[in-house]
């Protein structure tokens, strides 16, 4: 993973790496990744849960009790459940989204995959998705998994983030470049 000067990303990277190493040693990478993805969806989709995770106002006891109740109700593997409880006990829930992202990256690298984040103005159809995965796979020389986002503000084209490289072919960027060029021509 790339190093960052942000203390949150540093905490997230260390926790993600520790969890990944434990999951690898126990042969549970896929299980843990799947369970973490469920928690990521809950954070994304449930505003109350997101506030709970992000808020520094809850004590360690409150965080541990709440996470323990969630773990008891959702029945993840012992490794994932214990990890979440340790994160709560150490008052690091605010970094949980970054930990999940970090674990995903480590798991993908372990499988020989690279993740590409693709933003388009409209949802991609199956044929476009297939062609994109094929093209990005040839570029990266690895198996590519695509995470899609839709942002109508880009107007058309794609913005692709793969590793540390960004390829922006959006109409919005092209229009902004044209606008800048026309200003310079005056």
C-alpha cells in the first residue's frame, strides 16, 4: 500500500496489514474480505451506523458494546468479529473504512489482481464492462477488478484510477482544457 502522511491512513494501514496477515495464516482471506465488505456496505448505506463509526463522542465501552451486539447478531468468523472488537476497544472505529479498503487492496494483490475505480456519466452495460476489463487487464498485465461509480457531472467519457495512475477522458475535463486554452489565446 502507498504510504501517506495522514495519521488515519497510517493507523488503517497497520490494522489492515495485521488482519491480512492473520487471515492469510488461517486461510481465511476470502471469508474476512466478504465479511468486511458487508460492514463497508452497512457504513455506506446506514447513516446512523456511519455516524457511530465516525463519531469520537462515544466511549470505548459504548463502542465495544455496540460492536459486540452487531457481531453477535451478524455471526462473522471469529477472526473478523475479534478484529472489530479490538478496533472498537482501541477507539479506532473512525479508521474502519480505511482498514477495509486496505484489506481489500492487500487481498487483491495476494490474488494477483489490481483494482480499478471507474467513474462514468452513465452505468456501463455488460459489453462496455467486458471491454474495459479486457483493456485494463492488458494495460496492467494482471487480472483487473472494476469498482464502478456513476457521476453525471463528468458528462461523458471515463475517469479510471488504477493503482497510482489516473486516466481522465471525461468530457468535463476536455471542456475545461478547451476553456483554459481559449483564455490563454486572448
